[in-house]
C-alpha cells in the first residue's frame, strides 16, 4: 500500500499512528484491520466519508470486530443495493433512448426525468412567485 495513502487516511482521521524515536510512523496491529475495512469498502464503492462515519463510531484503538463489520457492511449493502437499482433503471432507459435517438426535451426520461410540469400540459404558466407585484 502506498505510503501517501496511509498519510491521507491518517489526515482524514481514519487511522492513527505513533511516532518512533526516529520520528517514523508506527501503526498498531489494529490499524491493519481498519485499513483492510477501508480498502474493501472502497472497492465496493462506499464513499470515504461514509467509511469515516462508520469508523468514527468505533473505539480508536481497537480493530473492527466481526460484529462491527456486520453492522457497517449491512448499511453499505443497503446503499449499494439502492445504487444498483437506480443504475439498472438508468441502463434500461438508456437502451430505450439509444433506440429512438431523439433525446426529446418533452418525453426523454434521461434528459428530462420526472417532468412534473410537462405532465400538466404544454401551455404557458407562470412560475411560482413570478409576475407577482407588491400590490397582489
């Protein structure tokens, strides 16, 4: 693992180190487990800020346990499942879009998703707060 990555993790508060008499960083054994958790979570696409939040709930001087991992990974799995679902919908819509090729501003679910105003019709209407005067 790159030394710069260890320095970054330490600067972000994800891991800690001690300094030797020669001013070298020394990482306790528990930090190795934390680094493993960080790397696995990153590989699964978990944002570093979410990893930091999860690790902040653990004692700083203790390696994550099996039960710690179960709690963290359950939450990350739910987030990952949600991303997979959103990406699957996007992928399926992309296939339809490639088939038509129009990128219509009126009906394209990729270019104009959840078009609430379009569903109300194509006539002009003022935006909320637009055109109002102090007398109104």
